[in-house]
């Protein structure tokens, strides 16, 4: 029961932090077409669309805005993941193998945060080739956090999704 409760809480947090329940903005047609083009290349187009649309502050969004949203979400989710591993998952892990895997994931996510901070700074400075380099490196780093612990699998999936959204959107932006 405790594990199910954790999964429910984590799932709720994911939804709360990435898809606000009160979305008042409906994208205009050109923006929706742009979002659809990006999201069709991801694993889950619905969550991709919802995570972008929920962060829009106006009906029309440029590709740069979508890239910023996804880059920020990847950074934000990685910070939450580090805190969850450190403050919740590790202290409650009883199995030595699980503890070892979680320690590896924590070390990995500490490194991931630094690269995603660099990627987000690059987006803010319109340095899209740097953003793509940082994020591509993070995708490789995520492979170090291999575990069958369901909440970690979900967190890894969300970080990958956000990175892939910003990479796919960022491909349409110039390399400076």
C-alpha cells in the first residue's frame, strides 16, 4: 500500500507541475500546427501537447517560446527528481541493490542538473547549438540511471520527453 501511495503522489506531482488544471489559453491554428509537428515525433504526443499548451501565456507562440518552455520543464523535473531521490526514495529503500541504483541515479541527476542549467541559459541567450549539445549529452547520461523502480522510470521518461521536445523544436532554430 505504501508503494502505491508513493506512485500516486508522484503521478499527482508530475501532473500538477507539468500540466496545470486551469489552462485558459487556446493556441491559435499556426501555433497548434507547430506544436503538433514537434509532438508527433515524441513518444507521447498528448502529454507533449498538454505540457506545452499549459505553459503558454498567449494564443500565439513562436518556436523559441516552445523551446524555452520545454528546456525549463526538463530542468525543473530534474531538480524535483534529485530532491525525491535524496529525501524520499533513498531513505525508504531497504534493498541494498535498490539503494546502490538510487545512489547512482542521484549522482547522475546531480550532473544532469548542471547540464540542463547550461542548456536553459543557452536558450535564454539564443545559443541553440549549445542547448542542443548540453541536452544531447544529458540524454546519454540518463542511461546511467537504469532501474526498475517505477517512480524513477517515470521521472526518467518525463525528463527525456521534455528534452526531446526542446531538441525537436530547437532544430528549427538557427545555430549561432
